[in-house]
């Protein structure tokens, strides 16, 4: 009996072992096969590399300030920074000129591409950015613009804009007019994506604020003789003044580039428009050239300009402004700052990507920008690669006690809350008083 | 005295286009080629005035004699180096015409380089610019208003006197009629052509020197006027200087005043099409009357003479 029991235990043990062994075999994790793989890690992928950035100014006049900015400030600063980090990479910036033409801008982009340059600082005018961006998307090139603002270009592509779009600026001007008591306005503008973009945004903004759009006079960007346009403007303003009873209720809004220097001078020959209030964008404000070229007529026109605010109190802007003034005899404006910041972002993104090729830089550009504080403040870009809404300064021209014409900040427009704050003390200091709003 | 700015623009622009059209026609008559660089001489005049006024602080009217002499000398140089040389080696009308296009591109680029050099060196804004502030005032009117008109009228009178009362003028007319026959008669064709290039280059440069006193100017302003100049010249009849006077004034007035009137009638968008006005004039003339107003005038003259002869003949028959 005992033997039988012992046999049964042994059999059960054997069977149990067999089942357990079988189950263990089936359920056991697969055996890892260790393979030896050799991975080559480049310690410094940018060692001995040269980052070549093509820089295309919008018009020949832009070379006057861009060349010293690049040669004397940007290239030395960027190379010093890269060298200090021990990357061994060199930064070269090749300057060219789009001669005010979108077609020439594209030619320059293609020329840079043929030299193997895929990172471009350009498209400064929206028309030029628009004319080149398709080609650049197709060829994995990056276009960083310091001043293109047209909402028409708000797309997920290879264009990154270090300035906010007109979706913020046009309402700023409409709000400025409303708070200045303007009842009727005539828009005098160039026909290009920038002008059209602003126009399309400001028209509903004016309607919302109860300001009548008396007329919109549009001219081709190639126009050099403004006689017939200015005469039409004179007629329109006269009609507006007759309707609203006083010059103070009618204004001219201009969406123009440097051509406004000549037509603002020419406007002196027209009795009504020569001292009506003119509102402008960033291209008419805080600019020493306007004082040199137009001078006193600016004072009568006020020329209230919405001008993207710079980080005035930051060391970065103060340093840039001081050096820029020394090199060019002009103060650094917002777009000097965005050019500075755009170039820094291109270099920082290149270092981050470990490659000078734009196709490696593009995917990380927005992230790098989000963490960069430049001469124009935090460079946070939205999902489309455009600078997020910020604060605009309101600038204008006045005559100082010594008889010289100067520019001065008269207030702010906060694009985040859509609110204008005029600096009444600054206005009073130059003898201006904001009209009482009825 | 107050005159609306649009009328000042019309008179100044038309006067200058007229002088430029006269020069274009004169070059065509003597060299038998359309000089596409003719407007670019005006571009040089623009920057002579700019340099004297903005860089040297002189009155813009000082540039009048300087622009005339500089433009004339430059035009002679171009004739000697390019046109005359090409003529000597047998270059035909097409080669010579294309060479004027090349000269135009070269000179426009040279003006652009100069403008940029001034910008970098003197930090003075060179494109676009306007010199209205530097003009003098005469009875409350800008000086360029009477000056441009007087310059245009004086050019017409002096040219008329030159062509009808002087030996050089008669030689120029003979060269224009038939260069081979003029040569047989002992006229030095080369000298005549050289003189006419000096004259037209000088006048064009002078016209350009007045332009920035009222109009916005840049390195391409002069070359950009060539369509208007050609339209004025062609409308008057390419082989008649007096026709160019009329043609230039019609084209200039149309561009300024007609644009303004059409904008008032049809809306602001018409203003964008202003550059088309000289083009349309060119097309209409080429389709309906390729010889311009001169052709119309000649046909009218022929009809008048034929009619007179018919009358004479019938009178003679009645008498017999």
C-alpha cells in the first residue's frame, strides 16, 4: 500500500513536472538576442561648418542701414557667440537687394538656392514674401521675415514672421481714430498684399466703430507721380469736411511705404489735405528720414503712426540702439529689432538642430523662438509662425522749442485687449489736446 | 494767385514731355533710329539737380545750364563711341536701335549706382525724392510752373530759328530729307548728326533737371518716361518736329488731366491704368495713322492742292 502510494506520488510528481515544464516553456519570455551594433556619434556636427544666410532687403534704400547692421553688428556678434560655445561654426550673411520687386526677390532666392543657401532673411514686404514662398516651400528653404504683416500669408508653411500681422495693427489704427474723435476717413493706399491685407481688416473695424469710410484711393506700387491721386484725395477730404463740419473730424489713413515721403511733401500744394490729420502705420512713424526729408509739414499732419513696441527698457534693445545709431546715424526701430531677432533665431535654431540645412531647422523654429527674448521682447510665434499680438506704440511728430522737428510717443495700443491709451501729458507737452468725444 | 495743383502738374508735365518728344523726333530725323535712351538723359538731369541742390545747397535752377551741357556732352560721347562706331562698321538700323536699348539699360544702372553711392556716403535719401521745398515761389506759384512752360516755348522758338535761319539748321533738314544727297552737296553728315545728338541730349537732360521740382523722382523715372515720349513723337508724326510739339502736349495733358477726369467719372480704379494712356495713344496711332498728325496734315494738303488744280483746270476749260 505504502509502495503504491509512493509510486503514485512519484508519477504525479513526474506528470506535474512535465506539465509545469511545458507550461513554463510556453509562457517563458522570448530570449533576447544581444547584437553588437556600432553607432557613430558626431561630437560636434557643426565643426568647421559655415552657416550661410541670404539676406534680401526690400528696396535699395534699405541697404543703407542693413549693410552696417550686418557687417558691424550681426556677423561679429553671432560669430562671437557661436565660437564661445565651442561649435566651430562660422556665420556668413550675404546681402542682396530685391529692388522693390517681388519678381527680383524670387530671382535672388533662386540665386541663393543655387549657391546651396537654404536659410533666407527676406520677404520684408508681403508682396515679396508671397512671390517667393511657394518656391521656398517646394525646395525646403526657410524664409524669416522681419516685417511682412499681411494676414493673407497666414499659413502653415516655411515663412516665419517676427512681427505681428495686420490683424492686430489695422484695428489699432481704427481704435486710434475713434478715440481721437474721427468721423470720416479716406484711405490712401498701395495695391499689394500688404496694403490689401490692411484694407480688408480695417474696413470692418471702422464700421464697428461707426467711422465712415468716405473713399479708398488705391495706387499701383510702381506709381511715381501722385498728382491725380492727391487731387482726388483733396476733393474727397473737402467733401468730408463739408459733411462733418470741421477738419478735426476727417482723417487720411495711409498704407504706404517710402513713396509716402514724396507724396506727403507734394501734399503741401493742396490746401485741405496739407493740414488734415494723417494716420499711418509703422512705415511712417519714428523715422529720422521723414524728419530729414519732409520736415515741418509733418507737424501739421500729426502723422499718428501705430508702431510695434520694442522692449525699450531691455539691455538688448538699448545695446542694439546705441550701436546702430553709431553706425548709421539713425535710431533703431522695431524692424531693426526684428531683423536682429530673426537672425539670432536662425543661428540658435541651427545650433539646436545641429545642421545648417533649413529642412532640419524648420521643425524646431517655433519652439526655439518661444524661448528667446530678443531686442523686441519675447519672440513667441503662433502655430502659423507669426508673432503673437503685442503692444503697439503710437508715435507722432512735433516741433520742439528749438525749432527742430522730432518724434514722440503719444500712447499705446494693447493688441491683446484692443484698447488705446493716449498719453495726455505727452500730448499736452507739445501743445496737443485730444478732442472731447461726444 | 492760386492755381489748382492738378493744373500745375499738367502744364509742367506736358511741357517737359513736349521738349523730350521734340528731341526724340530730331534724333530720329538725323540718325534714322528711335533712341530708346532718350528718356534716360532726363534721368541724368534729375540727379544733376538733386546733387547741386541737396549736396551742394545751390538753387535748383543753377542746374539748367549744367544739365544742358552735361547731357549734350554725354550724348555726343555716346554717339561717337557707340552709334558712330556702329555706323562705320556697317551696323544697320536694327543694330543701332538695339544699341540704344543697351545704352538705356547701362545708363539707368549707372544712375542707380550713383544714387546708392550718395545714399551711403551722404546719408541723404535718394530714391524716391522730390524737391518742391527747394523751389522758388513766383506770385504764390511754384517757380517750375512758369519755368517749364517758358522752357518749352523757348525751345520751340529757338529750334524753329535754328532749322530755318542757320546753315547748321538747313544742313540738319537736308540730312533728315536725304543723307546721301546732302553728303553729295558737301554737308558733313557726321558733324550734323553729332550736333543734333548734342542738342537733343542737352535738351532732354535739361527737361529732366526740372522734373524733381514738382514730381517724385527716382533712378528709373527718366527711362520710365520713354513710352510717353514715343507716344508724343509718334502722334505728331515721327518725321516732323512741329508735330512733336502738339503730340507731346496732348500725351502729357492726357496722362495728367484725363486720368483725373476719368477717375471722377468712373471711379478710383481708373487711376491704376494711367500708364496705359500713352500705350493706347501709340496703338491707335499705329493702327489708324502710322504717320501721325503729320500724315493727316500732308493728306489734307494733297487734297487741297488737287482740289485747287481741278478748279484751275475747269476754269481754264471754261475760258477756252
